C-alpha cells in the first residue's frame, strides 16, 4: 500500500470483530453500514458464537479468516481488546479502528490499559484510529466505506470532517444529510492513541476529493507541529474549526471527556489566526460557514448588496452585514437605473433593495442580475419572505439562474421554514447556500471574506537577527526566578533591544550623582523584592529636572515604602535612576507560557492601565514579519499608533522588528518563562522604540531541551 494510513482508509478487506446478530449492537450496525453503503472490498464478521451475520459467513477469530485482512474494526468489551489486538498482529493486520471505550478517558486505570494496548500496537506496527471512537467514512466510489455505527446515510461530496467527539459525529451525519452537504471523509478521532489530527490533516491535504476541511476539537494532541501544518494546508483548502472548552468550566469538562489537557483559549485564538483557520464559535456556525465555502466562490472584497421583499429583513440584514465587519455596497448610476426600470415606485432601489412584498420571480431575477453586474458589488445576500400566494420554488430558480456562471458569491435567506422547504432544496441543488436568518448569511459571508484575505496575504518569513549568544548563556544558564535589571538590560541588548541608560543606587547622594551623569530629566524607580507593579507602592517618580527634585523624589519613595510596611534594608534592592524618554506611545510586549503551545508573544496598549483596558493580542512564535505586523494591527489602539487628529504616526516598523526579536529570543532560550516590557515606548516615525521598564523570569530546563521552533 502506498501510504501508512491506506489500510484504514483504502482497505481491500475488513474484519468486524464483535459483529453480532443483535440489531441493537454496535458490531451489527458496522457490518450493516459497510454492506448497505456498498463497500467495494470483502467484509469478514468475527464472532465465536455465530456462523452467519447479516447473511455473511462469520469466523470465530480474525486468525481463522482465510484471506488477508487490511483493516480490523473492533467493537468488543475493553477487557478483550488487548487479546484481539494480539490476534490482529499475528494475522498481519496493518490498520485498526477501535470503537470500544474504557481507556484513557476513564482516568488512571484506563490510561494504564491504553498504555498496555499501545505497546501491542507498536510491536506489530498497526496503525490505529481510536479507541473510544465512532469510526471512519470514505465516500470515494472506489472504496465506499461506512465503517461507523451511525444509522444515517451521508451523500458523497468534497467536505471532510475530523471530529474528536463520536456523539458530535452522529449529529454531523444527520445534519449533512438534511443540508445536502456531501462528505468525502469522516474521521472520529477518539483518544488518538496513534493517529492524530496532524497526520490526518496531511492526508486530507493530498486527497483530491477533499476541498474543505471541518474540525471539531476538544484538545490538541501535538500542538507544537499543528500551526505549521495547518498554515500550509489552509493555503490550499479552507479549514473551519470548532474548539470546545473555551471557558474554564468547559475546559475542565473537555479534559474529563477526552483524557487530554485542554489548551488555553488565548493560545487557540492565536493559533487559528496565524494558521488561517476559520473559527466557528458554535456548531450552527460550522455548518453555515461550510455551506458558503463549499458552494460559492470567494468574494474579491467586502462590499455587499442586499436584495429582499421586506423592509424588516432589510434592516436586520444591513445591521448584520455591518456588525460582521463588511460594508454595504454603493450602487452605480447604471445599476440604480436598471432597478428603477422594473420595480414599482414604492420600492427602495438603494442598497438594501426592498422590492416590497409583491416582488415575484422575475423581479428577483432582474434585481440579482443587476446587483451582480455592478463592479462595486463583491457579494449578494438575497432574502425572501413568502407572501400568502407566492411560488417560492420559482423565486429560488430565478435567483439560481441569475447567478449562474457569475464569479461572485450569492447567499440565500429563505425565511418561513416549512413554507419554503422545496425552495431551499432548489437552492441547494444549484449550490446556493440557504439560511433561515440574515445574521447567519452575513456571518458566513464575513468568514468567506476573512479566508479570502488570508489567501491574498503574502507569506511572511521569520528574520534571523545576529545575537551575542555567549553573553545570553552567561546571563541565563542555571538561573531561577526574576533577573536583575542589569541582567535584563544585557539580555535585551544581546538581541538588539534597547532600554534607556540607568544606574542602581542606594542613597540620595548617589542618585543625584547619577542623575548629573545621565543628564536631566530623569526617572526614579524603586526595585523592591516581591513587588511587580512599582506604582502600587508609590515607587516611581517621573520627570525630575533638578538635584532638589531628585532628593525629594528619593525621600518620597522611601516614605512610600515605609507606609506600605516594607523594610528598606530587607526589601529594597535599590533605586534605579534612569534617563527619561519623552514622547511616543506606551505599549506592552510580553511573553507568557501556555502549557501546550509553549511561549505566546503578547502586544498591546501598555502603561499602568494595561490590565484594565486589556487591549492586547497574542501570537505563537516563531513570528514572521507578517505575523508581527498583524499582531500590531489587531489591537483596538492601532489607529492611535498610526496617528490621529494631528498626532504624527509612530514607528510601527520598529515595533514589528522588536516583536520578531522577542520571538527569536524566546525560541532560542526556552528558559524564559515570563517577560514584560512595559511600558514599551513606540516613538514618532523614524525614531525607533525603547523598553522603559522590563521584567524577565527564567527557570532552568534540561540540557538539550529544544526550543519551540525545533520541537519534534
């Protein structure tokens, strides 16, 4: 066989171990599904107590089967699974789908059983989906394999789904059938003892019958490799994902259900953004986005036309379009004239077009054609609310005819449930995604626009900056806890990041001498053990311009420490005298550690209000130049950095450069577990950036621990 997963997805023969005559068993359902779906190979039921199952000869064990077996589907009690896998290994079976539950998802005892099972699998080189899964589907006419226990048929199509939940897989089957959304493959992952998401994504990347990939994830099996794989594939095929466990309670539930640690939602959001994955917040969103991307071309821009026969839906749709981040298209004079030529005077020809309730199939056909012919329109949402005596199917046919062959997306909103059921089927036959409400169509179109933008983005490249690595190792090696300010300065400078010149003193006379040396104005900052925010204890004095002000500021800091119950001798490390830098905008660059994804680089508006405003965003290193640029552009305060109301633009290229340097630093030094450059000052355009204050915490790691960019 050509690939390691071929025994699972392209088998020539399948043994169903645990097949049964009882129609209420999983083993019986799997045999029945294989036969009814038209599997092109041989099916061998295995049951020591039955001679025939579903009119097919059964065998006592897999080793009694006379021919070769490519794939074993196992649906026996958990205590028998190791024995069955040993038999499969001796038989030479190369692929297995273990539907049986009772392993890692059950806690410590189950983890032990799964570990022992993994030893057997490794010894024989068997590739495994599961355990605790629903099975696998491949609609390829050359295979025709429904190796699941779902009692629902699935139409052939170009959409593949990887699901970590078997129960969710059952819902998918039912919903895709009702929507007419055909599938190429379905894979229920289960516990991912062997085959995981990354390997399946790479298989689907090569699959010519798959054009769209859907993911339902509760956790990540190998999150360190996932971003690079997903980023590459999403350039070829859209990936839409639902990641459950966004809240702390949800994450706990996900961990209990799957037996795997849930990633923080911040890391997931950053990962999806960087990899071009469209995140669906809900299951309905997943289906909504899938219909749009499976049926329609991508929009070339964000200008939307709305055509409807009701004023209320027109208003709702307009709000939804704007709320989704899209724009209402402005019609050309030619388009307006065309609309006026056939619509009654009571109709509104401006966008949104309200053709009023009397509009029939012909009005819909002409209006859709006029909107699609306008060069200022990138997409059309067509809404139909059925009047009492309306031929909704004829309206659907008119919309389909007007949009045929046009490379602009058209989304339909047919409101009325049962009254428009046949019209919805007509839209689906003509590959126009139908929705029940305008908000669903607008959000789906926005997802298409985001993906189109992703496809048009240049592929960024990480920059390798020269670094004084010997100096870095001297600072970090063997250290634990927060670095001293001199060490922080030296580490930043080794990576080309600057901090204004400073000295650390113990007395007011030393402070005055250093202020004179550095040049006024200066800043005084108390360095106190165990205190993260200096402002909380009155430990910062700004813009000191004379010796008198420096002495007064020094005295005030000591008084503030005393009032806070701190001891000067025990708690005060020293007072930092630093040259003051004026102008610019205060931002923050930070690094936090995610238990699964490793370091996350943060950027946002900074200063003392950063925790209140929370105008920050995250990315997973290594950061390309594009990643760093998008990180800066993603915060709400980005227009401030660009310059507004007479304020000059600030040095955004220098900030992008700094983010890449921080990215390189944390990749090359896994000992760095926490970093705050706050305030991180972005000066006016051309003047660069500087960290006004910084905290870096390190912890030792094992020798040879690879950086995030090198992990296997």
